């Protein structure tokens, strides 16, 4: 579950960050562009950032008994 949700989070972040890229500084945009890749291509540190969010979602779904 964690990896599946982490992939979704990364995809969501890519769509959002690309949509607002024109509104941020060039330095921020340059930093973001390096992460506009498939989840599998991310560094472990960046994957872990997505996993933090994914763990929260999994915990919430388990509390509500929606997933095992």
C-alpha cells in the first residue's frame, strides 16, 4: 500500500508543481524540474518524502477498516 500511494502522491505533486511552475522563482522551478520524473527514477530521499504522506493515508484507511 505504501509504495502504491507514494507513487500516486508523486504523480499528484508533479501535476500540481507543473501547473504552478510559472508562479514560482526560477530557483524553485529548477529544483522541481529535477524531480519531474517517474517515481522509480527518484532518489530514495525523495521517495521517502512521498512515503511519509502515503503512511498517513494508509493509517487513516486502516483506522476506518477500509484496507487490511
